[in-house]
C-alpha cells in the first residue's frame, strides 16, 4: 500500500525537489509569508505613531444628527417632505427635528449632545469625523464592512491584519483580544473578529469579564505545578518532533503555536486581568460603582490593562440588553439614546482619560463607532431608520488630530458631502499610524495578493488631514 503524501511532500520528493525549491521561494516572499517563530513581529514599513488600537464598537448605528452633528436646518424644516432612501417599513418622508439638545464642549468648542457629558469633557482629545459613509443599510453587512473592509463575510478583520503585521509585545497573551458582554453576542457575533485566510493565530480571542477570563484555559481537575510542567514539556517535545516531519505545513505550525500560547496564558492571564489591583478611584472613574455603567466600564478598564500589557488590538462590544444592537433607535430617538448613552458615555471617556494620564494615549488609538448612521426623517413617529450615507466616528490618540472636526454632511445630516471618508480610507489611515502601508501589508490567497483595503477596487487612501 502506497503512503499518502501531502502536496508539500510531493513537491519535496518528486522532480529532484525543484517543486519544493519553488514553493520555498514563494513562502519566503513578503506577500505570502507569515511571521516565523524566530521573528514573530515583522518590522513596520515606516516609523509608527501608534502601537495599539482599542476599537469601541457601538452596534446598532448611533444617530449622527442627534448626538454628534447638530443640524439647525433640520429643526427649521421639521415636518417638511424630503427625498431620502428608506430601508424598512414605518418610514415617513417627513423630516424630524432632533428631540435632543446640543452643547459646545472644550476649548475647541466641539458640539455634541448633552447626553454625552463625559465624552464632552474630553472634547479637546477627540477627532470627530462627521463624513463617514458605509455601503449597506443592513446591520450584518455594514458591521462586516466596518471590521473587514468589505460587506462579504470571510475576510480577515482589521484586528487580524494588525496582529499579522505587528504581532504582540507580550508573548503570554494573544495579540488580538475581544471583550463582549458576558450575557451574549451583539449582532453578527464572531463574524466580526475572524481571521479569514490568515493563520488562525491572528483570530480575535474572546476574554470574559465574568468568571474565568479564558474558557478551557485550566484543566477541570487541578494538577500539581510539577505535574503540569512535565506534561507541557512532554507535549512541547512531541509537537517539535511532529513539526520537523512537516516543515511546510502552516496549519500545523499555527495549531502548535496556539497550544503553546494557551500554556503560557495559564500563568500570565489571571494576573493581568485581575482588576482588584486597580484603585477605588480608577474603578469609580470607569463607573464600576454604578449598575448602569459597571458592565461596559469593566470591559473598558480591561482594555486599558491589556494594551498596557502589550496586546496590539482590543475590541470592546456594547451591552446586549435591552437588545443586541443597543444604538438601533427605531422606536424613539430620545428615550433609546438616553438609555444607551447612560451606559456607554462615562466608560468610553474614562478609557481615554485614563490612557492619557498614564502616558499611553499617544501610542494607543481609540476608535468609537457604529456601523452606519440614521435617517433625518421619522420612523414610527419618533424613531429613525438606518442610513448608510452618513455616520460619525470618534478617534482619540494614536497621532489623530485633537479637538478637530473633519468633514460635513448636507443641511439635514442625510449624506456625507465634504471630505468624505470611506471605511477602507479609515482602515488605510489606521494602518499608517501603526507604521503599516495598507498596500504592502498583504497575503497571497488563491493566487491574489490580498490586502485589507483592496485599494485597486475601493480606491482607499490615507486621510492625511485626520492625523497630526
């Protein structure tokens, strides 16, 4: 009976090994090579301004004209007919003035809703991009776009690309960590932190803020430290022997690395994620003393501890109650926003303030954004429907301009019209701040040098006006 050969073994053993030589050259090329065990952190393409990213996802679509983009003309034209693209049933064609008040914050005079006093208190640290736009009115497609660059699932997320390009500064933790509400998933769940065709080591790792931080990290029956060490040492020797038999098997390499990381996390993760070491003042800053803010505040505080420990990319998701997409104000713009702003405003601002006072904000980029905006017309009388044509994104730190408002929407907030920024444009700019060229950070997949931004199709460009 003939032995079963893998394609790599066939290349190595046939035709005098020339196929193997060609394959080795391909694997060594920048387009297809993943970081080797000896060099897990590829050098940036140019000096970075930032070293880590915290992405505060606001699932549901925060309303730009009610929270970040005041429109006096919308107030004047309340009740007038408007020609806008509607998405769901219940939409009228009548403009609806915002029921919420605005206020100028900070020395820069940045205007935001009075529902966001804590974010307003750090207005001079914020870069407010009012001219973002999406490509889809549905939550899943727009969320996948914001996280992966295109509306179709299956591509690597922004966090995966950052992890691939930079690795982690802490060998005992994953380079990409996801913090979600322990009570459930927001819309689209794990689709938003997939590794796609990149090796599995670059997928987002879920860490819980309730109970054991990492599932299945410790054996169900505790082992004596000496026994556990002997088991892990034996496993490492067996893995190394197996790896030598299959030197070109990238999937095997990734699997072994993940097991080795899990072993190291058993020793390090518990200490890093132990928030009891934080002062009472810090815990109060994040709202851990308030039932309304404690859950989201805990995730924001954990995000700070993780980047402080060398994690490159942390993704924080909002509460799942009263619904899995809490910024989705279809029913009542006023009451729906009052509820979610109460939960997320203080912790979001606390994270940025805490990073600054610890000297981490300059090298940590914080992004605060939903997947799209809302329409200027009413839905169901008091709500607003989805709007792919305009939304607002907040950025702080990481070399983004401070106390700055970028771009503008039309007179009623329906469409981004000035200094428009697409999601791929944003991704290109984020990568640049991390020292990565969005056109050079690539991976050979199905014969194509794939990139996050796919600029040949999307036309993505770095937005120089957003950064200092």
